[in-house]
């Protein structure tokens, strides 16, 4: 697997504390991309996905984030990591410049397997004209947070609902 790097304690690539892997290589070349050094598929360095498994054993972690670069361009290795994270009880977020609909249309078995091995897909290219600081965990307003199990089951994009926000909405304060 070719990666640009990792961050062991990210708090900006999804909810909670996360192990983030920045995959090397991206063919989207979104104007204004924050990580242009990750575009060259020959850049970064090679790692064996198994060599990263031990990083997932940190008991403080909430999840694994696969970002880039374009994780869907190295789907087999990313699936290995995603499965290892889930075996440890971690949730898995995947960032991609593709839309969910495009990935469904492509019907690439390895890419679909990665989607099946993850919980949330942050989809769509970064669009400079849609750039915003008001959309958590994303760079531009067109990008969506998708509930992958639900989206795959229904065959259409289903937005992810943050369970912490859901719990707050259902909270009824006790009578005083
Ligand atoms: S998909 Fe992500 S990494 Fe690739 S060019 Fe777009 S913003 Fe950059």
C-alpha cells in the first residue's frame, strides 16, 4: 500500500479520536486541494497494511479514517485496514473524490468491498466555489456524510446521522 503518511491522534477527520491514514495517489486533481503532495501515485512510501494494525490497538481511539489521496484507488489494502479496525470495535470513515452514485455505477468489486467494510463515506470532490468552514469534517458544501450500510442496502445515498446529535434530540430534561 502506498501512503503519504498517518496521524495517530486526529480530531479533524471524523468524530472522536481517530487513526488517520493518508493514501498516496489521487487522479481527481481538485483545484484548491489541501493535499496536492498526495496526488502523485509514485510519491509517498510503501507500507504493508499489516504493519499499521498495531496502531489501531490504542484504547483511546474511536475510529479509523482513510483519506488521501484517493483511498478508492487502493481499495484492497484499504479494505484490509478497515476490516482490522472493525475487528477492534472501531468505526471506519472513508474520504473519496468520487460520488457514491459514481461508485455504484462503476460496480468495481474491490471498491464495493471497501464500501461494505466501512461505516461512513465522505463523498464528492473538493469544489473551491463551495468551500466552507461550516460543514464539519468536510472542505466544501457539495461533500456529503453518507451512512454506508444504509446507502448500500437501499441502493441510494442515505445521509449519516451523528448518533451523538440524535441522542441529544431525543433527550427530555427531567421535570424540576
Ligand atoms: S479528491 Fe481529495 S485529495 Fe484528491 S484532489 Fe480532490 S481534495 Fe485533493
